[in-house]
């Protein structure tokens, strides 16, 4: 069995298992295949093979070894612990700085920490993270190994509806620094905050997912947040399509 069919089989098995947990019945799902990329998408991916003109800061971090990148990531994380830049940290919320990776091939960015992560002050906890881990496993990646994981907001908001541009801007320098340190082959933006405040789009995720964006010359794939998909299982198929695009981008990046 080749790598692609292994990934497809894993995703189908995951869907069956989730249906069984929800209803006790494993329903038939359409078998997903790695369809041929449309011509315009293929041209975009071919263009990613060329050497990008990255910002100087990213070039500097690209030259670091993985161990040096982890050291710089952790140094920045220690600085976040004393952050008082916005109302979230001043309210006593725990800062959750993110999880580095051994290789930094991918940077996954969700909106904000889970309740479990806030309680413990570290990433890698809760149902949202477990679900994200399954997504990455379907394209043969693992948090902390090939994929670094972080959030737009480093503190969990009490009411997500009250997130403002000022709050996001307070965290912006932290995330920009993590992107530079990771200098990844691609970013998976799983949620709406990266789309809204970093890609400057007010469009809903549903209307722009499936397209390839760019931030600081790094390819960005936008998809729904794990939290949203857990509440709306019908979104699993578009997420799988987004993950297939992500995999193709990673395969075409040096």
C-alpha cells in the first residue's frame, strides 16, 4: 500500500470510528482519493518550488539548526509568561506559549488555547488538540515532531465574541516571531483569527478555504478549527480536502 492510500484509509477509518462513537452505527462514507489538482492550483504549487524571497529575519532563523530553533522558541516562550500587554493576561488567564517541533516542517495555528491548556499553562491538552493530532496523523505528521503548534492568542478569552483587533495586535509580535523562528514550509491556519487579522480577510472560513494564501512568503492553508468541526461533523470532508492540499504543498517545498 502506498503512502497516499495509507492516508486515505486512515481518514476513512477515523470517520467510521467517530460515527460509531456518536451513534453506535458506522455509516458508509465516500472514499476520498487524491484527485488531480486543477491547472491553476498546479501552477501555484510549481511556483512554490522556486526559492522564495523571505524577510531577512526569517532568513536568519532558517540558518539555525533545529536545536537552535527550539532554544529560540523556548526563550520567547519564557518571555510570554510575564506578558501584560492586553486585558486577557491582566485578567489572570494562563499564558500558553505554543509547542515547538523537532523539524519545524509545518506550523499549525489555531485561534486560542483550550480550557485544559489554559488550566495547565501548556499546549497539547484537550479534545481540540487530540482532534488536531488525528488530522496531522492522516498526512503523516505529528505535533512536536514535524509540526509546531501555536495559537493566535496566547491566552484563552472568557468570551470569544469579545475578541478585538487590539487584543490580537497585542499578541501579534509573539506569533510573528514564532513564524520567523519556525520558518516552516507551510502554515495551517485552523480557525478564523489568522484569516481575519493576519491575512486581512473578513470573509468566513467556509468561503475561502480550498485556496492557497501567503504570509511573509510562506504558503498558508486556511481551514476550520478543530473546535468547529467537532461541533459540525459535516465539515470533516472539506477539512480532509484542505489537508490533502497541505500535503501537496509540503511535498513541493524544498
